[in-house]
């Protein structure tokens, strides 16, 4: 397993994270690890990252595809600002 070190975290932020972990009955390290894993999975599961939009659009336009399910997945994906670089 890899280690991640984050420097220069504001003391107030660290305390808020510690309290959040305490409310969840976890250590700060365990709560942050779980949060990072959840965020990484959410990003990987969004339609934009899982497959390019064009591929996704072709896949849902084939006969027999459940459009309601495809649209529900798209609507449940996290909203992120676009990068115009």
C-alpha cells in the first residue's frame, strides 16, 4: 500500500476532520482513507471518466438499450466544472 503525506493543512480544518471522524466512530486516518477511496471510485464511475462521451452516446442509441437506466446514471453522476484547456 502507498502512503500519502499532505502538508500545511490548516489547524482548524484538521480539527473539523477529526471531529467528523469521531462522530463516525473512526480514527482520523481511517475516515480520511475511506473518504479518499469513495471519491476515487465516484470519479472513476462517472460516464465522462468510464468511457468517452461519444462512445457512451453510441452505446445508448442501440436498439433495446434501457434509456431510463442510462439517463439515471448520467443524472446521478457528480457535477464538475469543465476545463477548457
